C-alpha cells in the first residue's frame, strides 16, 4: 500500500474536473478533506478501484505544526501556479523575469516561479513562507500610509491581540532583554532602518518583512524599577495586503528567526 504525505499527492490522483459529485467545490478541496480524514478517498466517483485499493488506508495524518504548515505551503504553491505571475508582479511593483516573480523579504531576494517553486537569499521558515505566498496572491499593491497602528487596530486584530502579545511581543522582548546585539542585527542583517518615532521609545526600528508591509519594533529599556517593554506596530495599509491570520503568522516567523539568532550567540 502506498503512503500519502500531503494533499497534493491525493490531488494528482484525481481527474481535476471539479464535478462536485463528492459534495466538495473543487478536486483540491476534496484532496484536503481526504488528507484531513474528513472524507474517504472512494467518495470520488471517478477513481479506479485499483487506485482506491492502493491508497484507501494510506493517509499519513499530519501531527505537528510544521506538517500543517507544509500542507498550507503546498496549497499556496499550487494557487501560485494557476495565476498570471507577471500580472501579480505588476500589481505588487515586483520584478518579473525568466518566469520568476522576485520581491524583497527583509531586503533580500525571494523568488517564486510559475510552478510555485521558491528560492531565496535568506532562510525562510514555514511561518514566513505562508504569509509571503499569500502576499503574492492577495497583496493590493497599496503603498504604506505612514501611519503606525497596533495589532489590535488591524481588521480582526482585537480577538487575536492577547495571543499576539503572548506569542510575538513578549518572546521578542525576552530576546531583546538578553541579546544585546538584537537591534544591531535588525539593522545590519535584516536591512532595518532606525528612526525617530512619535512613540517615545528608547529604540525604534522599521523592518520590511515584505516590501509594502513594514513593521516597527519599539523597545523601552528597564529603568527606575520598571521592567523593559516591547511593542510591534503596523502601517495602517497592512490590511490591504494580508488577512489578520497571515499577519499574525508572519510575526511568529519573525520572532522565531530572531530567537534562533540569539540562541546561536548564546543569549
């Protein structure tokens, strides 16, 4: 019996007719449902018995966050392969040549080709890859407004704000407290820009995880018995480029990158 490790392997077994006889809108949606164990593979009326026998009990259930992210990346790569990448490049003000769209992620080249294959000058973890691909698919091309807002002020932000503080701002604050070169790295490795902000922080650095979606990291050093604090701000045009889930995931990815750097340096 052959094993299946992701939904795209199921999708390739289907005829792609989107006939809806399985009660899913598309063959891709059916493949995901089968992979997640919500539907049996024989619910597709067009599969040969031999295929059903070979793959009927063969789904390897994903059991880690990374595997779920890999599934999401596979789906997004497939979506990329279906769109006109040169039009997407025009929409985003990105570069398009040799069948590749290239944007800057933290100032470094990140490319995706017409088949959805990714190449990058910077290591992109799964948390970063999902929002970057979503940005290519859905980003509006709107320039930043220059007005900084909190995560809570983004569309859909209030319900996720406590999680954002717990999983993004607090861990990054701990890195900043213990790893003295964090902000130097943000400037030198991640192409950040130091700025004087209207927010009265000790350090304010603007990073560009995506060309039209900057974030501003503000840090207040501990003083007079008060502990340090760190907050991440977003341009008010951010909602035009990514949904709240993708913005949240992007920031998780950013924090993971800085945590790894700090660990490598023994912080």
